[in-house]
């Protein structure tokens, strides 16, 4: 399970393109594509701005006006899937 107190980032070499309100990520090592919706993009943008996953979850909950526990569950599942696919990694430095 991922640690919500950490920041996560796209590993070096991950390719991405923006299409309307969505973003497509490609892991060239696996050939795995992943389409991010606005919610996924929001989380990545917040973590790119050096927020931890916990901070990004709070930001998303406030921005979307959604229940914090629901947002946290969805965000943790999203980060777990993205990490498993090699599209996100924890920042440890």
C-alpha cells in the first residue's frame, strides 16, 4: 500500500500528452497507456506542485466539494494502480 504522507511523481521516461481535459501517460518500457480524467490530473498537478498525497487529497476534496473519506479511498486506489503500472513513483529525496 502506498504512503499518503509521501509525494509521488511520474518516473523519468514516462511520456504524456494532453487531450482536452484529459492526459494520456505512456510507459514506453511496458507499452502501457493510461488515460487520466480531470480528477487524476488534479492529483498529479498537486503532487507536481510538491504536495504530499495527503495534501493533494485535501485539496481535491475541497475543490470538488466531496467527502474527504471517499476522495481519499479513490485517490489511494488511483495512486496504487498508477504505481503498479510504473506510471508513478514515490519521491524519497
